[in-house]
């Protein structure tokens, strides 16, 4: 260690949450004069946080810690020694960094050091650990053991993998059925019915009423009934076609008999225990006009009042808990329609008759019922034929009105589980995917069988036979990769129709964004919404964007987009290190990739606009469609500025990754759009255009009212680290110099600002508890905050792109004091419109002068407003964007 190195103490939070809190408190009390550092996965309650990434390599975490402790000497390093937690490598870090100062704690927070005098304590600790281990093992041995369940599980795993190998290397592919000639337009309704005369009597009147406006036929497959169904149909509904079977057939076999008799272009499979609502078939047929190569449009299923809704029609294979059945029905959101689903319910779905026959209809291996609809939908997806959920087509289901007469609930449960295994064996093509789903299914059944669930035991016993030789089939290679359509139908993607006006003559522009453009919670959203709202006058627009939670999009977006596709972002606080920047990895999503490709296929856009640098990873998914990359800021330039402000190990690593990624991204798009001439000059290897940020000069106008004396305003989302650094700089350096003026600082920190304060605590930790500081989160309309402010401050130390909040303050006619970084890229702004302070003292002096001189404030505000109107009007910038679109379309 260098001479004069500062002594520090470190708590390595390597135990449970409760023990970690206790460790931090104990370490804080020891040698209280020394600063406390905490190495932990999550932000601690006290001490300077050094993040530990569980998913990253040992040497990367070691390098990060060494960089954080550089120039300092570790006096004490506390670590918790507790079993069965994923922090063994963290303990090794503590030992390597401070072997002499290591202080080991047990679960009672008793401690010892690696000293000869502590040898007795160490031996007693080891003995105690061994005793606890033996006791734990003995308790595990006393747990009930089910050798038959374990044997069935192992046999199922082995047979599954062996059957897959045989399927892959030994069995020839099954020849695909040729596409049949097109059929006359119309609807063939197929209703399998076993002793369902009373159900048909309730169903058929409404069904025929809904079919009056369509060329149609109704085929009732009388499936071994003995309740007079055939006579009832002949006497009461002679227009219905009766297909009669003496013996009861499985659901698939009964449906296939009806499908073979169908004469029209669309086949509607309908259970006899359904009741249709008005205007039922129109939305289903419309889906086939709107979704290319559509295989199935499935209706929304409702249940009688007071009955739990077991089905909805929105079927997905979700990442549920290990004990849940993997296929489920999700509750649709208000306004959602044409979202992609894994399959259509066999009891209420409209199919393309040609495609259904090309697939060989339903697979009759699924007897007596269940999973055959999942199977046929899955096989259709593999051919590139999607299924969608149609919300306006609604019906009511009297659940299991037929099957419950002939099978017990326990038997139905077992049939479902066995047929799901059969589906995996017969239809899942990818070996990797099959192994994962097969192991998950058998592990779930094993766990449930141990708890006494009989259906799970039955399915486990059948598993090995299900993947036997007679079930090994190969159905040809996938056109649509299975992982892609499973991601699309995972419940993470929701589709919302928007603007209904038919503007077919206008080209389609698809926008792909990492954030929702509304509400206007940050500068990027402000730019996107204003540019997109103005582009709607000349282009059809479709939006695909990430969201934290799936919910109905704001009305403001549905009024300017033809369709909004939302993709739920499933992130993690700790991702494995790769050669790409962390933010790029955070937004790498199979569901988004599949949604983007499918939306391009559906809308055939003329252009795809990728908003923000991290979305450049999706340029290859745009295929032949020209992609434009909107660089809201040159990100590696931002990291260079951050490193200039403060040396940081993490910043330096991210800078190298951003330089590689960003420069490569420019070469993969048709055009790069920058916010400033400065950013434009940095782009190499691609066409580049500057479309600067702007401001809505109609919304943001001077109110004419006097501001509150001594009131300062800073607006900046804490999600953006430079904003937090700006607040910390201002409070640490400038705020004390303003004490004679007793000002009030109003900070609008954006949504989830508490979360970001914790997330960036290892880098910056501003003291926001000081007197005369008002902190707010997200504010939907900031004009009132501008009106109240005497001076707007933008004390940024690093900034890429341009600061939209500066432009808003200018349009409001406010006096602004900024650092040079605060007006980065705003080339036409002079010191006559914004006061630029190059030093801390200058900033304090300018703010103090303006607080005391209302005339100077007004004059500065007038010049700022004139500059905003002249140079930064969104309308003028949007016209330049339209010209850019047209030039790219002409070149293409």
C-alpha cells in the first residue's frame, strides 16, 4: 500500500439478508472512526456500497473491489460464514484482499480472526459446522422416500433422451400434406356432441342467428349419443348436417370427421356447452384479413356469473413456478386484440380450413380429449402460421359439461398430464428445447407425486412409454423457430389496435423503442412523442416497445399509432458479463425479437426506426427493411465525459464496450440520426443526419406571472446517472455558496427516483435531506414548476445528446444558469439566452445575481424564448424528418 494510505473497514455481506444487516451494524460499531465499505449484491442501509455481481466471474469481482479500494489499506474485513447461500466466492474475495484483517462471523454474529490465539475458537466453529451438517443430513434421511416415483422419473428422463436420439437419427421425416385448393368463402361450424341434446337446444338458436349474414353450414358430429340427439336435429334443425357415430369417439376423432365434411374456407370448432354473444363471427373473420398466413383466430371465453374464470382464450406457455402446469390462460387487458397465442381453444376457434387439412387436422393420438388443440396450434406455428386472440368475439363456456359426465375430476387431471407429455414427445422439434421442457415436466410431476397427487403419479408411470418407438415421429423442419414463437406466445407480448382510420396510401413506419413514448417522463419520451405525433399526418405508424408491466397504453399513443405492441421487459439486477455493454444486454429479449419480426411481417413497413443506441442490436431483425438508428446521445462520448469527471473502473470497462458496439451499429443501419452537429461529426461509416431536439412552443409559453422569490428548479430523471451526479455536484459545491440568499431548490427527479438513488449509490449519494430542498418524483405537467421558479439550473458535469429540459425552460421564458455540459450540442444557444458558468464560483455568483435582479431575469428569459421559437420548434424539425424519410424511400 502507498505511504499515507487511508485505513478502511469492509463488510462482505455473504449471509442471509437478516445476517447481512447484523454484520453491517457490527462492523459499523467496530473502529467507528474508519469509513465503512459494504460489498454486497444489493444496496445496504449504510456504508459505501461496492456491488457484487453473483452472475459474473470471480476475477471480475476481484478487479472491481481492488479498483474501489485502491490507495487505501484494509484494517478489518468482516465476512459471514453461513452455509447454503451463493456467496462462497465473496468469502474468498475477503480472504484474498485482507487475510490478516479477516474477521469471520457465524450465525450468532460471534467472530474470530485468523490468529494463533483464536485457534480454539476456529476449531470449535469447525466442530459446530460438522455437527450441524450431520444433523441436517440425518433430517433429510428421515424424510419419506418414494423409490417408485424416483424410478419412474429416472426412466422417463432416460427414455425421453433416448427417444429423441432415435427420432433425430433413425426415423425418416413424415411427409407434409400438400396444401389443398382454395375453398369457397364461408364458415363450416363443427360441433362434436355426446348426449348433448339439451346443450344443443341452448346453443343452436344463437348460433344460427349469428350465421345469418354469412355463407355457412353447421355440422353436428353425434358422437355415440343415446339421448335422441339425431332425432332432435332432424325434427328441429333440419338445416344442420348430422354426422353420426355409433361408438363414442375421442374429441380429435369426432372433430376430424366434421372437418372432412366441411365445404367452406373457414372451419369453426365449437363445443356444445358454449353460448355466443352478438356480432361474433365478424371480428374472427376480420383477423384473417389483418394477420398474414393466419391459422387460427380464437374467441374470448367468459364464464357464468359467480364461476371462476378458468379459460380466457389467451393461451400462453409462461415461465411459471416449477409446480404449475406450464400452459395457462391469461386475463386479457382492456383494449387488447389480436395478441399472439400459442394455440386456439378447440372449443371456440376459427381455423383456415386449407391449413388445418394440410396439418392433417387434429392428432387422434390425444385421446380421449385435451391438448389436441395445443398440438395443432404448435404444429401450425412451426409452419409459420400464427394464432391470435380476438377479444371482441365473446362467448360463455359451461366448463366440462360433457367430459365430467363420463370421467372423474381425478381421471381428467391425469388425461391432461399424460397428453401434455405426449405433446412434448410428438411435436417439439428442437432437441435442446425438448430436453428442457421434458425435464421440467417430469420434475414437476415428481414433486407433485411426492405430495400425493395421483394424476402426477399416473403421468410419471406413463412417461417412458410415451416416448417409446411407436410415438417417435418426425414432422419436418420448422419454418418458424420454436424458441421464437414460444417467446411471442409467452404472455410477455400484448397487441393493442390504435388509430382505425384507413390510410392505405401512406407508407408504414415502424418504431422500435426501449421505453414507452408517453407519459413524457424523460427527455427521450418527449422527443419520441412529439416527433411521432407530427409524423402521423403523413405516415401510418406502428410501435413496438418495452414496458415494465403490461397494461393498456395511454390514449395519447393509440391516437397516433395504427397498432401498439408492448413487450414486457424481464430484467435482472445482475447480468453475466459479455463483450457488449450492460444496457444492451438488459434490452436483449427473445420476445421482443419475435414481436418485431412478426410485426414487420404483418405490416410490411417502409422503414423501421430504432430509438436509442441499445436497440441497434435489432437491426438484423428488420430484414430487407431500411433501419434508421436514432442516437439520442453518442453513448461512448457520455462515458468519456464521465471518466473525465471521475476515474471509475466500471465506467472504463463500459466505455470500451460501447465504443465497439456503437461503431459497429452504425455500419448496420441505413441512416444514423443525431441530436447535434457535434454528435454528427463523430459518426463514421454510415449515412448520418442531424435532427436536433426541440420544444413544443405552444405548450411551453411564458405565463406572465411573477415567480416565487429565491426559488430554483432542477428537472432531470434520476434514471440517468449524469442527472444524479449533477445534483450531487450542485449540493456539494454550489449550494453552500448560496446560503446568504436562503434559496429553495425544487428537484423533479422522475419516476422511481428512490430506486435509482439506491441503484447508483456506489457512484454518487447526494444529501437530499438538507433544509430548503423539495424533492418530487414524476410530474406529468411541469409547466407549473417552471412558472414558480425564479432561476432554472442545469449543473451537468457530463452530457451527450442535448438537454430537452433546457429547451423547455427557454420556451417558458425562464432565466437559466448552466454548466457547459448542460447545453451540450445546443450550438445556436448563446450566452445571451442562457448563462453558462464554467466554474463553481461563477455558477453561484450568476444564480445569486439573478435571484436579486428581476429585470435581468426577465431580459434573459425574453431572449431565451426568442431563441426557442426560432431554432427549436418541433414543427420545423418534424418537416425535416419527413424529408429524410422520403429521401430514404426514394433511394430504396
